[in-house]
C-alpha cells in the first residue's frame, strides 16, 4: 500500500508562502512583516502566521527588532564570506565522501534531480532554489555522515538568504555545467574531482554575491 502524504498544516502553508516571497525578493531585505496584515490578507488567524515567522527566524531569514516587530534580514559582505567559506568546506567534504560511496541508484537520482531543474521555468526562482537545495541535500545524504548532514541543513537557512541575490543565475549555462561536473565526478568515483568541482561551484557563487553586494559589475554568468 502506498503511503499518503499528510496534508500540510496552515502554519506550514504560511511558512512556505512567506519563505518563497523572501527568496524571490517579493519581501525584500529590510521590509517589515506585520503578522496582523498577513493574517488578514491571507484569511488566516495570527497563530499560524506567528509560528511561520518563528520558523523563518530560526532559518535566519528574518530578525526581531525590540518594540518594532520582525523584518527580513539584510545581508552583509562578511556574513556572505563566512557562510560560503563554511559551505565550501562542508559540501566539498560531502562531495568527496559521495564519490567514495555512491551506488548506481544514487547517481541516477542525482541525474534525475538535475533533469527536474531543467524543466523549471526561469520565472519561478523559488522553485529553482528548492530544487537546487534538493540536489545539494542529496549529495550530502549520499556521503552517509549524519553529523555532516545536520550541519549543512543548519547552514542552509543562511545559504537561502544569499541565494536571493543569485536567483537569476540558477538557469545559467555555467550553473548547469558545474552541477553536471559534480555528478560526473561522483559517478566516476573520483573523490578529488568531486571535491574540486563542488568547491569551484560554491566559490563561483560566493564571488557573484560579493560583487553584487559591493555594487561591482558581475562577470558573464554564461
């Protein structure tokens, strides 16, 4: 018998909708989130909105300000540097481990995730961010280190905030080529190549974000 997915709670639905609006820039950095306004506009009570906002705060997407409420967090160049330095270390290790442990079914799954990304319209950046997250999650899962998986998941809330800035590059040729290079190295059981490809991929986006935060022109994203 096939298992049935439990219906999403109102709080989960509100959380996902708010998260998407933050990730797509509909709720841009610095904007205030008024729980009562959202509850009224979306025809829900304030309780699920409050729960959703609490989760967004845990993800690092919003922050509380005493006596003023909650607003979408703004990024700083230092935070981007810190997040991507750690991400490169953790996910580089994960890619290496995945190349050592991957079975044929694992590689097939990674290829299917990349194929899914290619089907997503460029006009849906939130969907691309979720699909990219699933791809990177899958690699960490293949690595088979539970502590590593937990650390990368904790970090991803901060990573998602950074992806707001690079959401228009998700469909670029360079991104697709880098993703494919990672998968090919894992499929070839090439730990050095997999780690190198993953680190190069993450450094690419670290540089794009740094340039955009500093207002410098971005190099061709391909």
